[in-house]
C-alpha cells in the first residue's frame, strides 16, 4: 500500500472520528428540553386553538360528571377563606373578613382573573346580613356558574361548591 | 402589574429521537469497519477477509439493540447507544489489530466479540425486564450484601499479576466481580442516600465556611472508607478501592449538596492511599514506577515509561492504524490496561482526545439524565452509574498517561475483558431506562367535566 494512501486513510479516519463527535454534540444541542417562557399574546393564540378539543372531551364525560356535582350539600359553619382551585390563579386564597370580593379582569378587582373567558367586572361575592355569602353575576358575557347552573340572581354559596368563571374555579372553604 | 408583560411557563417535552439514534448508529458501525479495513491495508496490504463478517456482526448487534430500545424505551436518550457501540467497535478493531502481532500471544478479538454479544444480550434482558428503574429501590439492602460479597469474593482466589480482583470459575473462565459490583453498589448508595440524605445534609455546624457534619453522621463515610482500605490491603488493587470510595463521595455530595463531604473524602482517601502505599509492597511498586518511570527494571524501563514512549511516538496525528509499535510495551496488559497507549500511538493526540470526548459525552448524557429524572432515586442512580463510569475512565486514563499510579482496571467498552464489556452494557441499559422515564412526556391532565359550559366564547 502506498504511503500516500495510508496517510490519507489515517487523516480520513481521524476526520471521521471527529465528525462523529461533532454530530453527537449537534444532537445534544437540538435535544434541549425543559420549560419555555412565552409572552401572554403568544399564549392566547395557543389557547384559542384548544377549546374545540376540550369541548369534545368534556361532552364525553358530561353524563358521568353529574353525580359528584350533587355532593355539595350545605354544611354548618361559616367559611373563612376563598380558594381558587383551578385556572391560572390556582392556589390563591383570600381570607373572608366580611368584605366584598370582586372578580374580573379589571385591575381593581380583589381577584384579578387572567382568564380569556372572564369579563372585566365579572362577579362579586359578598356577605348578606345573616353572614351568608352570596355570589352575584355582574352581567358578564360568558356567565358565572354555581355547580352547573348559570346564575341569574344573587345566590347563596354553600361551603365547597365550585363557582366557575371561564377556566377558573373558586370555592369557599372553612 | 401590566397585562402586557405577563408570561406563561409551559414545558417542552423532549422529542422522541429514535431516528437520530438510528442514523448515529449507522455512523457508529461504519467507523469501526473503516478502521478494520485501514488496519488490514496497513498490515497486510489487503482488505481483511473478515471485514464483511465483522461489519455484519457489529451491525446486527447494534440493530437488535436499537429495535429493542425503539420498542421498550422509545423516549430514551439518542446518544448513549451509538457511543457505546462505537467504543465497543473501536475496541474490537484495536484488539484485532494487536492480535496481528505474534508476540502478544493468542488472538483475543473473537473472544471479545463473543463477550460483546453476551453484553448486548444482557443489555436486552435489562431493557425488557426492567420496566421501571424504581423497582431496584426495593433491593437496596440486598444489593448492599450482594455488592459486598462480590467485592470480598476475590480475596479467596489466587492473585493474578499481583492483584486479587479475579474469580476463577472452572469451565467458564475468570471474571472480575468488581465490574458488576460497581452497578450494584450504585443501586445501594442511591437507595440508602435517598432515605438518609436529610440527616446527612441538615444536621451540621458551620466552621470556617465548611458545614461540618455531626460525629455520628460520619459513620457511613468512615465505614465505606475502612472497607475500601481493606480492599486496597487485601486485594492490593488501587482501582477498585478508588472507584468504590469515590462513587460514595460523589453520590453523597450530590445527595446533600455539602462541599464538606468532598473535602473529607479527599482527605480520607489521600491519608489511606499514603498509608497503604508505604506498607503494601505491590502498591509500593506501582507508586515507585509512577514516580520514577525511567528507572531500570529487569534491564528495561518500566511499563509506565514504555506507554509514554508510545504516546510520544504517536505525536499529534498518530502513526496510523496498524503502524504503531505498541507490541513493544512489555508485560501482559497491552490489549486491556494499555489499550489507550495503542490509541495514543496510532491515532495520535487527535484520536485520543476524540475517544476521551466520546467517554465525556456518554458521561454527560448520564448526568443530563440525572438532571431530567423526576424521582430522587433515579437521579441518584443515574449520577452514581455515570460517576462510576467517569471514575473508571479517569483511573485508567490517568494511570496510562502517568497522572496517577497505574492500576489494573479496564477502559469501559474499549479494553479487552469479558466482565467489563458485559457489565458496562448493563450499565448503559439501566441509564437508558432511567432516561426513557425521565424524558417520557408527562400525561396531560384529565379535562374537567364541567369545563364546557363556561368556556364558550359567545359572539356578541
């Protein structure tokens, strides 16, 4: 074998070996995963595309869901806090101290809802004279739901009953 | 708070990368085949006759492993299998190349190909039967007993080349239980530290910027230290001892985030190594060779110096495959312990660095798996396994290049040795299993049944 061929093979082999290393590093580069931070505008386009799917899935589960909804019987004892149990604000709690709580996208609301389906002044929750907490829809576009019923008049809120506004679910708890 | 700068954090799942893996695997099989042809052309002026058989053999192993990963671990890391295949293939070529030197004894390459097949078979067994790595957590203390038994067993067998790290089974041959103990001990450490790490991390006093653990929490590290010293004394093997203790210190550090453990570990291992090196004759010889490589020994310089001559004669780009003189390295280890010297001579600094980078990438993928894993046991196990691999590469490469005293360990996948290649394939399989679990997209939350009514956008 001529000296030249062997030299070419020697350098060629090194080149191929390094090419593998470089390709491997490129694979690592394209393999990054983790979390992505998006601006709110970007997220809106994304969520707008989602509802049809969710609607289908929700429709399929509609009948089964009827039973658990009846569990929310009214119990003794006054609620002490309001808890956001679902939606982008999930986990938020507000102590109930006899004040009126306003819900909506408006910035001066007690709970500012970052929810595409909420109106700016969506609903309010306030205690009546007996200390019973009342939820009232403030003429919102998509409505406020207590359990599965759309509110038309101010309605007393039982302990633990879900109040739904868009994707947000709020409950009163002890 | 203005609405315009509200941000949302969504998670991006790792994509399924099986096709990338396939492409890289084809590459990883082609490189050793090229090397094989290169050796044949350089040594015998002809393409070796076994080229087709060898290429098909390696390709089949890779294909079977890939198909099983596709089936059983579809989200696993795309790089580990190709890198392991490439290193194993390069190792086979280098062993075959050294077989061409009559002075180095019987041919080892067919045997190594057989062991590689067994290794891939074990890889497949682990892939198929280990559905979830957390099952291993149940065997925390059993694996401690098994690992100790494996580490202690070689004491009862005769020393081979001065070190008692072999078990000889009549009819089957000899195997190095330390290679398997490496995996099993990582399982034990992961299970143990997951439970105890709070006690080890939180109960401490701060002295001079270091968190000093309480005296009673020092118990485990002292026990492991004593055990690794006993390995050093009774098996006279620096490598196993260093691997065993180093693995514990790495995992302890990762579990507790306390730098003080590293400081303690380094102090303890330095003290132990110095004490044993000044008393134990076999270890003493190794240290003397390391400090004075050019001293004459049986009328020639030491093996340490000979391996450095090999690196020197290789230079930057190497002499070319099949054109080196690594047969001149005396002693017995030119196909196993000193295989890196052949790499350094025939592929030069450029090739050696590429090979070391391949190990680095494999270890990096292991650490990345640990970062991505969702359960603490999987995290610690992935760190332990890749840390063990890293320590082994360091001990061997450091020994051959003269950074630390030489010890009888094998370069994972590259060096000749059945136990090593089998155990490392199993190790890669466990890492792939953890990475499959870690990268599998999280199941999407079930849609709320009452969501429909409130989420209708009405046209006004």
